[in-house]
C-alpha cells in the first residue's frame, strides 16, 4: 500500500477517534451537568445526571455508587493518559537526542516532572496555576500546529485536510471494515 494511502488511513482513524465524535460524549455530559446544576439547583456530581432516570434515589447508596464509579473511571483515564503520554515524551526526547534512552527510569522521571508541574498548578489555584498552565499548553499547541503546517509543504497539508474530512463526513458506511481490510491486505 502506498505511503500516501497509509497516511490517509492513519489520519482517518485519528480524526474518527479524536475528532468531533470523541468530544460529543463530553459535551452531552457537560450540558446535562450544567442544566441540572444551574436550572434545577442540584449538586454538580455524576449522580445528578441520573436524576431523570431514578429520581430521589440519587441521594442514597445508588447515587454514592455512581459517584464512586465515576471517580474510579476518571482516575483510570488519567493514569492511562499519563502513561501513554509519558511513553510518547520519552520517545520524542529519544528522537531528538539519542543519549536519552527509552527506559523505565526515564519514564518515571518524566512522570515525576509532570506530576510536580500539575501539583504546583493545582496548589496555586484556578486563577493562577491552572490558568497559566492552560495558556502555556494552548500556546505550545498553536506553535507546534503552525510549525507542522508551514515548515512542511503547506499545499500538501491543506489538500490532505480537505481529502480527509469529506471522507469522514460522507463515507461512513463500513468505515472500520474497509480500513481493516486494507491494512490486512498490506500485511502491516
């Protein structure tokens, strides 16, 4: 399979998982929490989202179970993101400087550094720490995006963007089936 087609498949899968499809779940939960908290004067916890289904039972053990389950699943999600991000940072540093080895020790150091920055951000509060960290991350993301766009062939990047999105919007039938068949045929 040609590299260009593999790149298109990779971008299709990326946009499918991390595009609007992945964020819809967060939007629905945020809208539900916001509506119930500000219009119905309910606590801003996950158990409030179940009020239309189970009523006042959210204030008993069922509601407590829902809140505990949401905390545990959030913890697992954060740990997974931290672990995968640490591996990516370690590989990126190794790519830039081969003296930095891919090792568990380096990944533990990266986890400690990320945890330290996050702890300082939380301790200093929303107005200072979290706000400044968010601004720095947004700025770095914009710089990286612009560098990837303008330091490479800009017309390729733009045309690639316009090739991928129509495919996602209009060719939804058997999306995964077609991609996995193509990948299996290429023996990757």
